[in-house]
C-alpha cells in the first residue's frame, strides 16, 4: 500500500489559510487534521471540527503521553497536532493536511522531511491588517501581536518548499491542488514506495531466479 502525502500549510494570521485549506479539501478530498488547542472557541467554531478545545491541563497530559506529532505555544495558547490520526491515515495511503504555525511546521519537517511545506502569503500587508481587523475577534493588542509575529514568520520562508499568494482563495486552492499533483509525480519517497510495491508484486509473476 502506498503511503499518503503529508501536506503542511502555514502563513501569517489573516492570510486566509483557513478558507484556502477548506477549498483545497473540497477539491482533493485530502484529510484535514483537527488540532487540539487551549484557546477558547470563536463564535461559530465547533469542537471536534475546527479544533478540539481543551483545558491546559488536558493538553499538557497529552504532551506527556507523547500524543502530539508536534505542538507549539502560539499567541499565549497551546496548539498541537494529534499524532495517531495522522500516522494512521498516512499509513493507509490517505493524504493529510496540517494547517499549523511555522514553529510546528519546522518540527514536523525534522520528523517528516518527505512532507510538502507550503507558505501562504496575503496579497499585501495592508490587506493582511484589514483582514485581521475585520474579523473583529481580536483586541488591538492581539492584532499588533499577530502582525508582529507575521513579520518574524516571513524570515523562515526558506524552510518551505512553495509559497502561494492568496489573492483569491479559489485560485490559491487551485495552486495547492497543482502542487499536490506535481508532488505525487516527483521522483522521491512517494514514487520509491510505489516502485517498491511494484517490485514486490512482480515477484509473484516472474521466476525467482530473474
Ligand atoms: P487561530 O487561533 O487563529 O485558529 O490559530 C493561530 C495559529 O495557530 C495559526 O497560525 C494556526 O495555523 C496555528 N495552529 C493551529 N493548529 C495548530 C497546531 O496543531 N500546531 C501548531 N504548531 N500550530 C497550529
């Protein structure tokens, strides 16, 4: 069985990662990993769909039990990717999408170098500020924190394989789909695994001496 591809998307808060990833999931059926967080739900967010909203105590218990593929403290709250669902899906051949911050992405890259790492940028910094402000969910101090963080994050762009500018979410999602398709055909771990299974299969048909 071929392993799935691990697709990791990061970008500054307000770059529109959530919308782009939502469209990308619809286009490709990639399985979106649901993270665990200690942040409170925003209006309209659903536990188990957007995040698993948990207490700090419960989060730290999962950390001690080694239950995260990666976790990070972002803007004063913990966020983590539950390990088992991701590794089970990949082993079963399904592609998995993580939408996580740059610290988390760099940690995943160490563990999973064959992953595909994509950074999403907004069309401009002015638009980024407008998007964060218009959400109306953050205080002005929290907005400044997020904008400051986005500047630091951009210095880590070299750790990514691709960068998509999100002018329109549907076009950005098309770009992610094109990247996924191209990566499936790249001569690398995914293709090596395919060739390994083909060789095993061929052993059933040909004489052992060949
Ligand atoms: P928000 O609070 O706006 O939903 O997310 C804040 C930041 O946390 C975003 O950059 C988002 O990508 C990141 N994030 C969400 N889930 C995870 C996770 O499981 N791990 C890490 N490292 N970051 C995450």
